[in-house]
């Protein structure tokens, strides 16, 4: 450095060093932000799953929706009266029923968009297992249904449609993510909702 300030060489050296630091820092910061979004989304899914579990245990749901002549009725007025089988609650953060379930509705960690999907539980011989399948309306989230112990950063994707979801007929099928109309693959699964 001379008495009048920085020389051009010194200034170029500083700019080059800063450029190298930025090349290293930007991908690391982007990766950290993405991992944080995935963790938050997984935590939100687990929160919905635990809310449904608590409602099942507190017997706050009615199950077995049927519609006859435009009139909706429920086969089981209480969860405790349901036989072994598969049951689910639809989740849609834009729906008043989902909003009533939660003290505060957890939205997607990608742009605060609405989350959709379902939480299901399978009753069998006194045991109950819980599963969830959720994504947001921009197709971030889970590529397929996951058991409660498998919901983590690794099962959450930034773009579901880029994930491979093999089916019985197409080994290269792409995932579509959950929608507001998603239901479990089990045709005998019975829908449940809040008792009012």
C-alpha cells in the first residue's frame, strides 16, 4: 500500500480472494437452507401425525364416511368402536377441518404454501401403526407414503416430480406428490374426521 491508498494489484488480489470465498460459501449456505427447509417440512408432517394420533387416542374422530342420496353419514361415531383396518384423515391446511385440528396450522417451509395429503393408521390385533403422505401445492414434500419412524430430511424432496416412483406397471414412473384428494392405496381404508 502506498501513501495515497491501495494499488491496483492489491485491489485485484482482494477481489480475487473474495470471489474464491464466495464460490465456496454460496453452495454451502444454499445446502444449509435447503436442509433446513426439509427438516422443517418433516417436523410439520410429524406434528400432523402426532395430532391425529392424539385425536385417535382421545376418541375425537368419527370414521367410515358414506354418502347416500347426497346425505353424508358416518359408520363409526367413535374411533374406539372401529374394528381392525385402515383409517385416514385428510390434511389440507386451507380446509377449516384441518385448521380446527391444529392450534396453529403448519404450512410448507417452501414459500409458506398449503400442505395437502393424509395421515393414516392401521389397527391390527391391538397394535396401531401410523403413516403420512404430504406435499405442498408446489410439489415439494414426500414422494410416497412413509411410516412415522421414516419421516426425516431424506424422505422430503424439493421437487417431487424428479423422483422415481416405480409402480407395478411402470418401473420408471415419476412421482406426483400428494394432492387434496389423495387417499391411501388400500381400497378398504375408511376416511375419518373431527366429531363436532
